[in-house]
């Protein structure tokens, strides 16, 4: 895999005074944030608080209402070939008739262009990505036949195969078993250690503290940023979740965990 072009000084993502929403409804406001290159960053907060909207802004899938955004030194969307965006699992049509290998090869399409067919290197990169996520033996299996954890692995293989500098992952380990979660987070930590930037949303506060280096709390705006240990700060949790979070012993329990999204499209 190629190394990041700029692993050093400029942040991978920069937001200044950013506001966003849907159909005139404001979801996020007054956001200022720098995400250094090489970050392993968790974005946490209540459902409907703007986590998915934040990722869509950075991915260039949603235009901001106010403020400025720079992604890999350019406005959003200009560097799409250097970005891997993976939506939430329930937003994917799993009945689409493609195999695991097809899904992973989709990560190469933006690099191939509209005419060129996959070559030897493309197939080698895809094989390596499938091996890294433990799915090489299932390359010929249709995705509709996979378990939830296997589907997450297949889509992470697609992201890895695109050789991105920036991963944008919407709840990449939600609903999977513990071994799968550990495997996927270990892969993401490897990517960050190699200088690539990983930004992932999650509602699992224990996973934030255990698996990430830094964290951002979002609920309509950015409420706190810092080391992943901010998920243990009662003031941060109260500001982020309010009465929807209770502490039982040493565990924080979120009461609004029914799935809903920032917009009708997720």
C-alpha cells in the first residue's frame, strides 16, 4: 500500500465555523475542528446528533450551509480518490448480486478510471486486502450469504483496497461479535500507525476508550475533543447525552439507542 503523500503538518481535515443540515433544518452548527494526519479518531454522541452528517460533510456527500472545510488540503470532494467512505451497514443493499471479491474490487474503480480494466496490481491489492480482513477464502461468495461480521469485513476490504489516505467509517463495528470487532479495530490501528487517518463514528463508549486514540463528542455541535479518555469525563457525557445517559457502577448506559439517523437517508 502506498504511503500518505503528506503525513506531516497540515491536518487531514479542517473545519471552521461549519454548519449543515437537510431541507433547511440545521443538524450541526458552529463546528471548528482539526484532525491531524495519522489520527485514530472516534466520533461519538447520541443518535440523531449529527455523527453521520459530519462524515458526509467530510466525504463531500453533503454541502455545508456555512463555514469552510478542507479535506487533504482541498475542498470536500476534490480528493475523493484518496478517501474511503463506508456507510452504516443498514444503508447497504445486501441483496445486490455481487461477490465478496467484487465488493473489494470496487475499491479500485476510482483509481482505474472509466475505461481501464483491473490489472495485475489491482487484483494483487484486492487479494491482499481480503487476506488482511480474513475473507480471502470467501472471495467467490455472494454478499447476501454473509453474516453481519463478514459483511463488515468485506466492506473494510473494499476501503483498504482503495489505498486511501483518509478512512471515513460510519459505525464500522456496530452489531458485530467481539472477535470481529477486535480484528477490525486492529486493522484500523495499523492503518493509522502507517500514517493514514481513520475517523469512525460509534455509540460504543467502551470501544472509544479501548480502541481509539482521540475522540470528538457531537450533539448538534462539537462539545468536546481530546484524548479518547474524554468518554470517562462526567461533564462531557452530561453535555453530550444529558438525561439520556445514566451511570451504573463504572458503566455509562445510553438510553436512546434505538437506531435513527440525522436525515431520512441516514
